[in-house]
C-alpha cells in the first residue's frame, strides 16, 4: 500500500547486534480550524467555557436536526491546501464515519473519506538535532487534507463509576493533514509538525496551540532494515507536543526492534502515549478496529468550488514561511539557521521584523533568538503573552548601540524588562546603569586601581597580559558601567603599554 | 347546522371567511369526531386543549383582519414532525417522553399560516412500514372496513385514516418510498409527495435522508395543493432544501389538460397485477384522453431494479440516522453493566422488529467488503432510474400509473412477510429515488368496495402540472364514496 523509497542517512540508523534499522514515520495532524463557529452548526468554539455551554441542537444530535456547512471553514481548508503546495479538489464530499460512543451524539462523525477537499502536496523541512545543528532539507509528501468534525470530550476521572461528557468541542472543524511516510527520524517528525504549525499560523487558518489540543498528531511508526521491506506500523494517537512526538517515536521504534529481534511480530494496533512514563501502550488492537461504514452524508450536498473562488484565495495568500525565510536571508543577510528559526512562526517573524527595523539585523536576530526566545522558553510563556514588545526590545538594543549601556549590562536590563519592571530606559535610569563615559571619572577610577595594585602595575610593563586584570578591576569598581573602550585606552596610557 | 367535519379544507376556509362558522366551532366538531373515533387509533397524542386555544386565537386574528393560508383549519400532524412542547414519538418506544424544544420547519410554516393542531398522528415506527402495523402505539385501523379490520397503509396510516374518517381537514405526512401515496390510495384520500427539497426536512425525524420528503394527505386535490403551499418553501437550515418560490398550486387545479402528454410506462404493468387495478389504470387513461390529454406509451426500463435498490439505500441511511437513539441524551435508556450493554439493551428494547431489521440490513450493506456490491450498486441503479425519467420527459409531461399493487389488506396478513410488505412500494419508490413529485388520487373502488388510487408523476419542480393532471383525473373519476361510520 505504502511505498517509502527514501532511505535514512546512515547516521540516523539504529544499530543493534543484529544490524541496522531505520524508522519509517508518517503523521496525521489534526489542526482545529480557527473559526468562531463549528463546522456544521452556529455554536461558538471558544476554549475553556463551562461544559456543555457551546452545544446546539445539531451538535447534541437531537431528532430531525441537520448539518449546514460553514463556508468559512471550507475557505480555511483551501488556504491551508495552498500552504501545503497541494492540489485543491474543486469537487469534494462529506461522508459519515459511523461508530457509537458517548461523546459522538449523532452516532457518526462527518468527515471526508473518498473525496477530500485537498489532494497531494509537499513541504520541505529542515530537521535540527538536539545540539542545534541544522540537517539536510527533507521533502515530506502530503497525502491529503480533509475537513471533519471533532468529537466531544469524555471525562472519566470526575467519578469512580460514571463518565461525564462535555460536548463543547463536538462539531468543531478540524483539518486532518495526512503526510506520506516520508520521515525517518524523530527530529524530522517534530520538524514536520513545527513546519505545519508555522504554515497554518502564517495563514491564520489554525492557531497551532498544541497545549489546548488545537494541533495534535497521530504518529504512525514502523521499522525496517534500511531500504528493505516495510514493517507493520502502529498508530500512536493524539500526541500533543514536539517533545512527546520525539519521545513516542523513539520508544515505539525501540519497542518494535526489541519485539522483532526477539522473534516476535508487530501487531498492527492503535496505541496511546503516556507522557508521564514516556512510553506507549495498546489502545485497541486490529481485531477491535471499527468498520466505520463510510458513506456519503445524504444531509449534505457535495462541495463544488468555483475556480474563481479558489483563485481569489490563492491571490490573497500571506507570505509563507519558506518565502519569508529566503527574504530574511537575502534582505537581512541572516544565516540560514537564524532565518529558519525566526520564520518558523509568523508571530516570531513579525516580532523580529519590528526589532530589526532600522537596526543591525544580526544584532537584532541575536537578541530576538538568544535572549528573547530563550526567556520565553524558560518561562513557558507564549510570545503573545510576553511583557516585552518588539519595540521595547529594539529600544534596549539602541541603548547598547549608542553606548548608554554595555551588552553585558543589557542582559541584566532585559531580564528585568521581561519580569515586567519597565522599559529599558526606566530600568537604566532607576538602577543607575548608565555607562560612565566621562573620561575624568574613568581616569580617577583607573588611578585608584593602579594605586591599590602598585606591585602588579610594575609587572605589567613586562607582562602586558596583566592588562586584563586591571580592566576587570576598573569595571568591577564601576559596577560594570564604565565604558570598556575608554577604560582600555586610559589603562594602556597609565601603565605605559 | 351541517356536519362541519364533512367539509373539505377549501370549503371550510371559505365558510370561515364568509363568517358561516368560527374556527372554534369547526375545531370543536373535529375534536368531537376524534373523541368518538378512538377505535381507529389514528392519533398517538391528542392536543385538543391546545387546538381550542389555537382556534380561539385564530378567530381573534381573523377578527382583526389577519388571515393566513390555513387560518383556523383543524389539522393533524404526523408524529414524525417535531412539535415544540408536544411529545414527539416517531411511532417508537425509543423516544420515550421526548418533547422537543423546537418546531419542525414544515409545522412551523403551517402554524404561521394559522393552522390549528388537533394532535400527533400515528405512523409506522420511524416511518418504516406499509401498513402502520409497526407502530409501537398499535396499528391504525382503516375506516374502510369489510368484515374485518383493514390496514390504512403506511407509513402515514394515521394521517390517511384521520382524513378519510373526517377527523381532520387534512394532515401532514412523509414519504420515503410511498408512505404518503400508498395510504392515500388505501383510504380514498389524496396524497402528494412533492419534489425532493420542496419541503424542509429540518425538525422532521429522519428515516432515509436522501429520500424523505414531507407532503400532505387531504380530501381533494385542491386541498392538498393548499396544504403543500403552506408546508413547502426554502429553508437554509436544510442543505438539500431547494431555493425556489412556492407557486400558486391551487390555481393549477381545474386548468385544462388539453394537449398535455401523459406517459404510460409499460414496465408498471407487472406480473400478477390485480384485474381491478389494471382496469382502473385503463379507465384512467381513457379519462385523461377524454379530458384532452395525449396518451404516450413510454418505457422506464430500470423500474424492476428500483425496489431492490430502494431497500438497500433506505436501510443504509436509516442505520446511520438512527444511531443517535442511544439512550444517552433523551428518550428510553435501559442500563446495562457497561456502555456497550447499555446501547444493546436500550436499542433492543426501544426499537421494534421492522426497525431492527432495517438497521441490520443497512449496517450490512455498508460494511467493508459489501459496500460496493450493495450500496454502490444501488446508487448506480438510482442514477439509471433518474436517467429513465429524463428520457421519458422528452416525450411526455406527466406519467400515469397505479399507486399501489393492491387495495387495503387485513391487519396481520402481511406483517410476518417483509418481502410481501415491501412490494407495496413497487409503483411509488421510483419517484423517491429520482426525487420527483408524485400524487395519488382516489379513482375508484375494487370488487370488494375498497378504494384504489392512481398516481401522477411529474418533472422535478413541476408540481403545477401534477396538480393540473390530478385535478382532471379527480374530476373525471368523480370519486365520492365514503366509508360507513362503523367505528363511532
């Protein structure tokens, strides 16, 4: 059924006593359409509302209720299709996927089975290893994108013997994006999801929030001898962070290899990832697999899109991450690594462009990536929730460039800005961090340091390396505020170097 | 005073317009008739108090100069239409005491036009049946009776029986494979299934979504036109609703059929057709000819595949549509030891034999490995049936056929033989599969004195021609027979 011609790089093979293995990975990503109302009803889709407060008669599967497709969602799917460089199907259709469960009031999910709205496409990813090394670009094929309804939420832990059901999510529009089995390492898989996330966020078709479950991945994993026959795959459901995706794949691949090497066979099954234990476990085996009895939903007409409709969407697409990355490299002269990180997400790229405006692009990039993104990572905050605006970061950089403060002091100022203590100027003023550039003041400090260390000063003439010691002493005396160039210059004069 | 229940809908609307009687008087007369006719078991839920309130409100509206299309007319609503604040059962135990908080678009249209609702009419469970014997609320009895209890046909048996017995001036019904037209034929009433998409399906309990269509059962062709004008209309809440204006169909009734080409499909002359029915059909041809129509022999070659295709498509859709009755949110629930057992017990207890049979058939034909052989093939047949009619319309404007292959039969006679029962739909399913309008007009009595209907089929959206031809047929047939009131 699947073909997976690409063979992993030798460095990515898992080598055991029996020889090398490679991992074959394909992903099904569910991206919630950024729509105010559901796919087939007018109910709101807001996150975090009280249970069952965003449920219409249609969502609750009341007798005689009928779905009406939300055209906005259709538009978002087409947009996303273009973002995936994919074929837009002018004819598509909704099918019913039939199964019983408490969080599925109609007894079927409306999805697209035979005729998805988006067909084949491809995207390019750049995997980055744990040490930040950028690997070779990998092209990942997109099999299809289709629209479907989300189910409700079953809550099993509120009572020992009862299940509670929240239908708020029931009927929310999802785009299921199915990749071809083109990934070979956990890093490629997470880079793929990262890339998808960047694309949907750039397009505004999904907010990409993995914590809220608005973007989640089902990961298909199998192993084989490099270039050999494909193994049996397992599907790991609903993995909701980049780190978990890598963990789940690593665990699952190892599990497969262990079973095969012990002479066993892999059961094709659906598995769950336990993020606490870092392992996967059986959810349902192939024998328990449902026969979903797909058939065209007779309550809905097929979707027939006009060429002019899709052309208009295409003409109004925003700048995509790949295009933006190329522009960052050419216009700002940034290295590929910087450009890739900065353009992986629309809000990050927008932030950078504000910081870089009228400033040195590389310094702006360093401050944005190292200090700002670093602080975000450490705090777990989203960029949107940060107290430091791009303009504020830009002002801080200005203070370095105009010699008001040194780079080193600036890092401390940034920490305080990030903690919400004020703007760069306010903090510099409040804490008296302004760099001392007055030559007289510096000279006095230098004199004092030389006087205090007369013995060393004598030796300095023979041993110029001692200059560093004196610079350090003067900087210390000035609490880091003395202009380093000035200190150097005066010390050299006074020490006769 | 004359017996107000003997009136036609149009006669009653005229009478109220002239001030001869009030809606309250008219409604009370029908309530009295309903109360005296419980033996027919036509209603599942009576709403007599509500009806009198509505009648009073209607009289007040009329006094203030506001008169809707159905102003003050006491009517019955098939218990498949959800009615706000009034229990809705679909003829099934599984809905329990389900009382909708919403009104179906069709009944809401009629309410807006001034309807008075007498109650919710009995039907085959989830509209699955041709004799009204699958209702969880007991069979409906046909007012036409010879020595033994006869079925009124189905699934709209309550609607047909109530109209035939003068319990209401008209009634809503639904038709998935013949459920309006076959009972109309069995009870000497008029029933029209309009073009698929004419009436919104919103708020009507679904049986088979691609085939279900609401329509009226009435005493005359004109009455059915008046009712359909109120029921029909575009509804954005139903994606399959057709966005088109509702014509003045009652004006079509009585127009000349001179020059109209009436097609006679040879495939409808089936083996084993009762002689009375063949004779009536021949008579119908003569009547239409006499009225100035041109008779054209036509061929609908895929007709024999229609019934099997129907009994694949309809159960397939039904098996999915009825999945929502799971005991979780409304209706009956029988708790088991776990979720699966709760589903099983609830649905076993809640659904009757025929509904369970169709869910099983539908589940089977959609299953992996069988889908292509059954469902897909049935859909291909459906395309051929549509094409058959398309070809026919090149040479004719309407088609004349019998409505059903038999007259009303005895209660219990076919209930144990599903295939015999399914054959009742043989002349009616084709229009459902093709989405075309079809009307049954009472045209005569069989040798036992039971009513028989003839069917007129028209082009999609061309109900006007259907009404025109039907009224001509009605006029020629001069069907005036009424059942004896043995049940009072």
